[in-house]
């Protein structure tokens, strides 16, 4: 048996944090706050700078429970920084992040995973030397409370825990279409299959909120269609999904609500059909493409 310890801060690719410049509020210090009814996560006035670069400038957003929320914008809009702020890879210089009645400012990524926030990455990050099944099993250990020494000297709880993990792992692999490849080394999978494996591993942490960072990047049309169906299945399981994506066909098909950023600032939000017809969005996000096509 291979025992894997997964450091979510390391996986996030975030630099070591000192949290310098963080301005806690009274709610932050108390550790609790109230979300509006029906809202799973709310961000209030988030700001994040890297030296003189202001990547996120006073963003506030509310993510409803049990839906699909899309975060879009042109390159450099600040989407990836927002994902890192929500997942805990970065801490904001200012602002609050309220999740299920708790202020997450100052809470690291691994602790947010235990609270029910999971994510995938724009650049695939798997344990490539481990098997497909072992990658998913690594995610389950976020919520297991079996003492480490029982895996060295296996006891009844450790054996039962391992059996449960294997059973649930196969269920998740079936969900993403990889059950027949459970024993294969993860690094040998095709690119699209690796994308699906990342989602299965994130689901193993039992999230209430799943952050998908450009999940359709590099996928062919058949794989994108499978991804659309998978997101629908996750939603029906009660998982709230946040998608950062450049594939507008996918966004307009799957999202209930779309939030648009540009240059680190709020630009527009609304239903997919409203986003498609907003002049500001067309100018910032689609205008360049249309002008090039016209030329």
C-alpha cells in the first residue's frame, strides 16, 4: 500500500505567505460572519496586489448554492488570482471571504479543503508516478481521522478506511469515465483523461464548492461534451461549481450566472444571455476578436 500525504498549499503553486498587509476586520477576527440566504460564498471588497501590479481591485461577488457560477474575462483580467484567493492559495490585502457563515481570510488552502472547498488547476497537477486510483485516494485523506501509525501497523480502522476509500474511488472514477484505467500510472493518461482525473481527485475531498480552473483547456469537442455532462452530474449531487473558462460555448451552456472581470475590476454580471448582449462585455472580451475577423 502506498500512503500519500497531499499538501494543498504546495499543489496550489503559491509562494510562501507572510500575510503581510492583510487588514482583518472585526468579523475576520471573530472567525464567523453571516452569508445572505441562499448564498454559499460571498466575497466583499477583495484586493490583491503584487508589488505595483493590482491584480484584483475591490471585487465583490456572491455565489449561490447548488448552481454553476462562471467567472470570465480576457487574459489578464484577474480570474486566476480570484481563484487563488477563494481557494486559499493567496490571502487578500483587503476584503472578506465568507463561506457557510465563516470568514476565511487567513485560513490556508488545506484548511479550506477540510471545510468543503476544492479546486482543479489550469496546469494539470497530478501525482504522475502513482496510479489513477491512488491519485483519487489521496483526496479522501483530507477527511479521514485514522491515526497515522495504524497505516504503519495496520489495525481494524485503517483496514476499513482503506476498503472504504477504494470503493468510493472506483465510484468517482466511474463518474469521470476512468474506472477501466484505475491501475494505470497517471502520467501515462491522455491529456483529457488527466483533466478528468483531477476533477475526480477534487471530488474525493467531498466539497460543497468546487472551483474548476479552465477545465476545457486542451479538450476536443467530444471531451468538452463529456465535461458539460459531468458538470451537470456534479450539480445534481449538490455540489456548487465555479468555472473559470475561455470556452464561451461551454460557459453559456452550463452556467446559471456569469461574472465578468476586466483589468482586475468588476465589469458585468448576469444571466448568460444578458452577458452575451452587454456592450461593455462585447467591447472588452469579444470586441477584439470581432474586429480582427472583420479586418
